[in-house]
C-alpha cells in the first residue's frame, strides 16, 4: 500500500509564488520594448513583503533598480506605480505588507502632463 508521507512531503516543499507584471514603458527596464507586457514569476520565502520581492526583482535589472528606487531615501521613487492585487500601493497594502502565494504585483509608469 503506498504511503501518503511522500506526497505530503512533496506538497510541503511546493514553493509559494508571486507574479509581477511590468507594462508599457516600464518593460524597457527589464529587457522589453516599452510597449509590451513582461511577466515574472518569483518564488516567495516565508515573510517576504512587497518590498523584499521588488528588491529581489530590481536587483536582477540595474535599470529597473535606478527607476524604481530613490537613491537618496532608499524608498520607492515617484515615476513607477505599484499595484498589489488590483489596489494601488498604500490602499490595501504597503511596502512592508507580507505577500502570500498567488498574489500579483503590477508595475506601470505614471503618466504626467498638462
């Protein structure tokens, strides 16, 4: 008779993931054309927050690092909007909100004009 122990161990070892979507001109910072959408699926470690996941992604892309983070304060800059599970950052989530499996983050550029 097969044991459920192996199956339970395999389920426990499955990683949690978060999806990060970059759209429009933000994709230029992650190897895109500036008019497309690029998605990333990142594994979550226990306790990962919006900040730690964005830091991990931006560490892979120096141009995103410069565009996303203010070098003087170390906080988010003002030109890229962050949306977590459909809500703009600061509404339901902050940078230090813990993420869970299946959460989605969207990065898109703010548009300014007059």
